[in-house]
C-alpha cells in the first residue's frame, strides 16, 4: 500500500502540469480565434464602409442628373399642372438619392459660401460687410456622397465692395 500512496502524491503534480499545458494550449487557441474574429469584423466593416462610400456612386450620379433634368422641366413648365408633376418627380428622385447615401447641396440666399461644396459662378457686389462671401442665389444644386463633394453647387456669391 505504500506504493499507491506514493503514486497518488506524484499524480497530483503530473496532473497539475498536464492541466497547465492544456490551459496554455487553450489560451493559444482562444487567442487565435479572437484574432480571426477581429479580422472578420474589420473586413465586414471595411466592406460596409466601401459599400456606403462608393458602391452606389454611379447610380447616385445618374439620379442626380435625372433630378437636375426634372427640376429644369419644373422651372420651365408651361402650366401649374405640369410644374406640380415635375416637382413631385424631382422630390421622389431626391428621396432616392438620399436613400443611396447622397445629399443635395442647395444653399439658400444669405448662407455662407463653402468652397468645399460650392462653386462661385458669378460675383455680385454688396455694400454690406456682413453679406461678404454669402450666397446671393443658387444656379444649380450640388451633390455630396458620404461627406465627399461630387458636384459642387453653382452659386452667385456676394462680395463686399467698400465705397
């Protein structure tokens, strides 16, 4: 019986060593799995960002052209009924643009001129220093997609002229 008692004393140490090895092995496996999951998540996020940023860009640009055409038709319509129909169509196209990640740039008069999203087609003088570099009028709307200017809005800008 002394032999089994001696074996039971050695067995716990061997068992603990084996458990420690298994724990180390499992730790390595879990670390590899965590790294793989992180890579998969990063790849999915990158794909989603790419999809949002540019996958629909050609479609949004074409929708913007359609919007510009319908807005021009509405502005030159011969009757209120035609104007209303073209306005309704332009509104629907605008919703499609927004639904695909685009945004129309339609600055109103007196809004500050933003060189990132607007292009000054003409300059009109003003004697009001507070109106310097503000929009006097919109000639054509612009388009941004995911915060990036695709087509700048064409505007008339006020410029202060001291008299």
